[in-house]
C-alpha cells in the first residue's frame, strides 16, 4: 500500500506492537491517530492521539467517529490493543473473562462494524486485527484469552468474505511471540515457557511484515511459520500434540 495521506487508527499505541506500528505508519506518510489508556505514553509518540479504555466499547466508537470528523474517513484500522494471557497458573474468573472479551473481541469487532460500511461504499480500506497463536492452538490455562482471540480471528475472516468484493481487505495478524511487556511478563512471571527461537519475532520484524502485507489478498498475516505446525500436528496426532502442549 501507499500509506501517504491515509487516515489510520491504531489501538494499543502506548506500547509494544501498537506503538511500533503507529510510528512506522506515520513514518510511511499516514495520518495516524494512536488510541490507548495511558496518556503519558501517548504524548511521547509525536502523533495525534485519543485516550480511551477499550473495555468501554461505546467510548471507542465515539473515538472512531471523532477521528473521522477531524481527519476524514478512516482508511486503516489496526486493532492491536489486548489484555490477558500473561498468567498461566491461575484460572480466570467470570468477571475478568468479561473484561478480556470486551477488550480483545467486542471492541475490535464493534470497530470493524463501525468503519466497514464507509469503506465498502468508498471501495477502499483495510482492517487488521492482532490475534495470537493461542487462538488456533490454545495452551494450558488462560482460556479467556484464547477464546477472545479465537473469536476475533473467526469474525475477521468471516467479514473478509463480505468485504473483498468491494475492494476492502481484512487481515488477522499472528505475530508469534514478541518481547513486549505482555510477552516478557508471561515468560518471566506467568508460567509460559520461552517459545522456540523460530516462533519469536521482534516488534520491528512484525511491523515491517504487516506494513508490507496490508491490503493484499491474503487474510492471515503469519509473522512466524513454526506456529503453523501446531494445528496440523493437533489434527494428525492429537494425543502426542496434547502431551507436548501440556508441558509448555
């Protein structure tokens, strides 16, 4: 894509992959509005921003409306913000599960529904949602996180069929394991075994690939190929797969 003069919204822009993608899109010429909860971190981006907790879906929709009013229709929507999946030793509660679903599924899903009609009418637009390899090969614990990401992946792919005929592209991003705050905490304190090197990617590697792939015909953006083996192994050798997965 030519990102010059494109209006982009990136959630989770205060840190990690959201921050990296927001900065790289801005460097490529897009008008980027970063969205996150922590204003002090957003202020260091050097780009327009909106403070919003995605657990409040209505507030997120207000942000999207405000961005369109201030900068023009949204051309790129990158739902990167997420929560959960960092503590593997504790069972989730119903209360925390609802919060995880709000942030990881309902907010990005509502955002898609908000901007898609305009994109389809203009025959132009891209939406990319950050998922996780846990969505297609869940590991032990943290079932709320896996479920929320699986729901987001499925909804995105389903809507992609509807939008492609109008020239609008939807993507599901599978970044691999990235040493963000969440990723490092999951390994250092949350009980997650360090993934093998072939499943790890840096923020820069993920952002570079995502920006290269946005707008093409493939729904999935797989930043690491090794995690693709897990769903296949689960299909052909389920008992072996589950024994191996239970130890990680």
